[in-house]
C-alpha cells in the first residue's frame, strides 16, 4: 500500500512539474552510457555558450536601468532576478545556492524587496531586457533559441534534480509564452543545473564558497583577490578563506600551491564530466549543432561583457591558457 501510494504521488508530482511521469525522479528509466572523453569535451565546449547566452545580461545597461528604477543597483538587481525562482526559500538558502556571492549583499536584497512577488517583478524586468538585448546585439541567436527551446526543455524533464534545489526551483515558474524567452530560460536551466552540480562537488571536497573562489582566481591566473572582490566579498571574509586553504594544505603564504591548483582542476574536470548528461540526452548530432549555432552569436555577447563589465568578467565563457 505504501509503495503504491509513493509511486502514485511521484507520478502526480512529475506531471505537475511538466516532467514525464514515466521517468523516475527525473532519471530516464534507461540511462545513457557514462560519458566518454568526447562527451566530456562537448560538455566543456557547450558550457561556454550556455554561460555566455545567459551571463551577458548581468551587466546589460537595459537590465541595469530597469533595476535602478526599482531602487536596485546593478549587482543587487542581478541577485534579485537570478534568485527569483528560489526567493521563497529565504536569504540563507540563496546564500547556500549561490556559493560565492557575498552573503551580506544577498541579505540586503531580501531586506529591500518585500516577498517573493517583488523578486518576480525584477525577474520580469530582466526578461524584457533579455529580449531587447538579444534582438539588438546578437540577432543570430534568436532563431537558435526558438528552435532549441522545446528540445532543451524536453532534456530538462530527464535530468536528475536530487541535490540540485536551485535548478529545480525554476521548473515551478510559469515561463514566458514568447518562444525566444522560453528558449533562453531553457538554456538558463541547464546553466543552473550545472552550477548546482559544481557546488555539490565543491562541498564534497570540503571547501567553503570563499575558499572555492580563491582557488578559482588562482586557477584562472587572475591577480590578487580579484574574483572574490568582484563578487562583493569583504576583505575579512577573504582573509578567512586564505586561512582555511592554508590549514588544508592548499595554499602557502597567501598563495595557492600545486595541491590547490590540482584540486581546482579536478573540480572543473568532474563538473564537465557530470555536466555531459544534458548533451547525452539531447544527442550527439543536436549537441554539436548547438555548438555551431550558438558559438558565433555568443562571440558578440561576450564582446558586450567586455564593454559593459570588463575582460575579466564571466571567465566561464573564456578560453584561457592556464
């Protein structure tokens, strides 16, 4: 009786979320084979376009103007719009989900905005800016989003959500009817699913969010504490991160050592490996087509980041020799 109830409840929940009830907890009944090196490489390649398709909006003047009209500076508007699907969970849950964004900034946003609906208003503002900006700066991506949106949402119904609460929260939103925005949000879902996967790996390695940022900064070859500071973290929190890394044998005299760099590389490699699953579900032919269709307009979108923020920002979009 209990087993039957659990099965019926699981299928009802799957149907409510728009997920195929024939799939158990988001997993396909027959899973693809584990990703080989080619799948991992494709995962790494497409992750850059996924990041760029979404990330340019963080500093877009059209989005920033809309945030300012609500009394939010650019960084606070980014936090509010991005966490809107998860806002009802509260500030502490968002801090945990974001991993390395300044805790004080997230709490400040929650102090400014009155409840989840206020966050959704900022989310809608961002939707307007996304559509406007894509048409203006990367029109070639518009038909690609329209075509791939339904395919990627179908992929989303087959992805596991256990341990990925932030990504899962996006499935409860009523998506825009506009096919371009729907496609953009499908790509955003893949971005947040990979992000949840990455932070689970970070947590399993015993790192804090601050420590992860310091390692990432060194792995990128950025000077000083640039990455941590760019995410709003105060100097005292960065000092604690350095102390934690030194205690773990991953840094010496405020410099990341070989062990720390090796750990950061393993985290990146494992994220790429586990992040191959969406592309396996999409299929190799369509995944390669995604790369071919999205990479050219993403060059233009990354150029927008260079112009509106700077060349260090959005490192996940950039190919670097390390």
